[in-house]
C-alpha cells in the first residue's frame, strides 16, 4: 500500500510535464484537419479490438471455471 502513492505522484508529474510540453494549438489544428473517415475507421478498429479482447478474456475465464457473459 505504501508504494501506491509514489507511483501515483510519479504518474501525475509525468502527465503534467507532458501536458506542459505539448503545443496545444498545433495539436488542435492537427485534430481539426483530420479526415472524418479516418476517425471512423480508427473507432471501428478500436471497437473490434475491444470486442476481441473481451472474447479472449472470456475464454481464459471459462478455462479457469468462471461463468458469465461478455
């Protein structure tokens, strides 16, 4: 339990440093200029990967004797 707080603090510091170093105007311009079809394709790939991951974890859980659905 004692190791949890230093890890959380370290993570918060790293996120803060990264957020400070990002050029947010340039990042927003890159996101705004992206093709909508590319965003939809990325979302589709993400959802497919999540479904396959859930299916794999279900198979592993069943092999260990756990029941249930997705």
